[in-house]
C-alpha cells in the first residue's frame, strides 16, 4: 500500500510517502491510523485528532470508516480551503 502525506503532515514526518505491507486485520482507514500511531510518537501526535485530517483513497475523498485494501493509495492531508 502506498501512503501519501501532504502539508504539515509531511513536514512533521519528514517524508511525503511510504509503502507498507498491509496487515490482514487492517480493513479500514481508521484501523490503518491505529497501526500508524503504534509505530512511534510522531504518528501518534499527527493522528491525535482525525477531525483536522482528511483522507483520500485512490484519489477520491473518503472517510476514516471506509474500507481499504493492500492495492490502494491512501493520502492524508489537512482540510482544503478555497480562495
């Protein structure tokens, strides 16, 4: 699975993307976030409030309850503003 990070999320992690092998028990974005939070304190800090983070699955805006698979591309980004 490819995970993309944008804006301040990318800055805090020090990387714009990573590839992981999705564990069998991870079936939703929410479960993926829990997996990431367990990696280290930086992920814990980033994902402490999912209300300030948006997610897309395969370039479609999604939510944290949506299903995912190992072949998906997941992106995390802050809410977008218009202008």
